[in-house]
C-alpha cells in the first residue's frame, strides 16, 4: 500500500501500526521524524532495550534482519526492527526479506528508512502489496509557508501569513532549522495569541540565515556599507561561499522576474500575485528590482557563476565575495 505522509501520520496516531513499512524520500528530516513517531507508538520505553533492534543496509543481510523480526518480544506486545539506509541492502538480502514481507510476524514492526526505492524490483513490488510505502518529498519554496503555519498551529500558536513568509525567506527549506525556529517563536510569543512578523525578526535576527537575508537585501538596495557589514558577519560565523552565492542567486533570480514584469508595466499587486510574493514584501522587492536593469541582472548571474568557480578553484572566498559585492553595489563589474 502506498500512503501519503498525512495518511501515515493519521494511521499511527490511531494506533494502526503496519507490520512492515518503508519510509523514504529526499526530505530526511521528515523521514526521521515519522520514524520517531512510529517508534514512540510501537515501543514501551521501559522495555525498549529488549525489543528494539537497529540494522544498517550497507552492513547487514536479509537473513539476520528477518530472523530478528521473527523473534518474539520480551514482556511486551511488539518488537521493532529498524533498518536504516535500507536502499543499500544487497540483492540477495532483499530476496531473503521478500519471504518475510509476504508473511510478516504480527508481533513485530519491521521499519525501513532510506532515500529512494525502485518499484521495478520484486522486493518493493511485494512491499507495496503486503506492507506500507511512504514517500517524503522535498518541499518546494512555495510550500514552506504552509508547512510553517501547520507546524506553528500544531504547537498551539498560530502564525501570521506574513510572518510565515518571512521565516521561510530567512531560513529556506531546511525543515529541521525551521522547526527549531518555530519552537523558539512559540516560547518567545508567550501569552500573545499569534506569532507576528516582529516576533520573527527578533528571534531570527541572531541566525546566520537572517544575516544572509540581510546581505541579499542590502545588495539589492545597492547599500555597500550594509552589504559589507553583513558579509563580514557571515564569514565571522563560519559561513561558506557556496551557500552565500546560492542565496544571492535565488534572490536575484526573483528580482529578475520582478524586473521583467515591471518592464511590462504590470502593477505591484499583479506582480505579487503572479510570483507568489506576499503583499507584505512586495514593496521591498519592487524597490530592489527598480535598482537594476535586466542587462545588469544578466551580467550579475555571470559574475556569480565566475565567483563560484573561482572559490572552488583555490581563490580566497572572502576576497572574491568582497569584490563581487562591491562591484554590484557600485554598478561596476569586478
């Protein structure tokens, strides 16, 4: 059976634990969290040492895993056998496990986690028929505000739409970091009914992600002083050039699209709607986009690429980025 993450969550919350399941996908944080929730439901913490076994796909064989899964639990209703990096199990191990999957033990939950699967293989075809498959896909940027709002609501503190947009812009698609920031925001908001934009600015202002966000904004405003201060702060905290170049490329890709729509004489509300920019942020983005022509933005992408290549080929990252930032802010290619 193929389940969505939401269906799987509802199922284990209701106590319907599958005898065999495979959780996989690019979003490793969600895979690990779902596995953790299943373990919480399946195991008595006081008896975990007796009834919980962990294997690794690159180190284990199917016979050992199946034999352990068939072992009766001690003083408990259920044993859990967890196989991490299960996609690395060799062909003969998968063949041995197929026999178990067809006839699993009611007293065991065989839980496998990994990054990807191949439904053409017999193992996964049988697992689809007799067990549960759940894929956790990486969230695209436009899905992050919804994820943030859901997580905040689960923690008992709704978050304003603009605040969710800002947090997504600051942190990006690192879900583990997003959840950590949401936890901090819930505590910071205290008795207040909602998490606001000002809450996000205050709580996230100490993070490297916030400084990277500031760097992109200062460069977009062509504020050389503010840009260099942000750049210095990021390097002081150990940030690496590829992350900064990637963040700047994403930011200026958005400015490019806004600049195109401005040149088509589209109004601010229409631009925000077409590009999925929350009205709270449209003014700032338009202000930055007006500072550049499309020709300048085209040149900038070439400079970002050259800076990235040079930083990976022995060039000094700070010197390269300092020159890049100075060139953009002054309007002179570096």
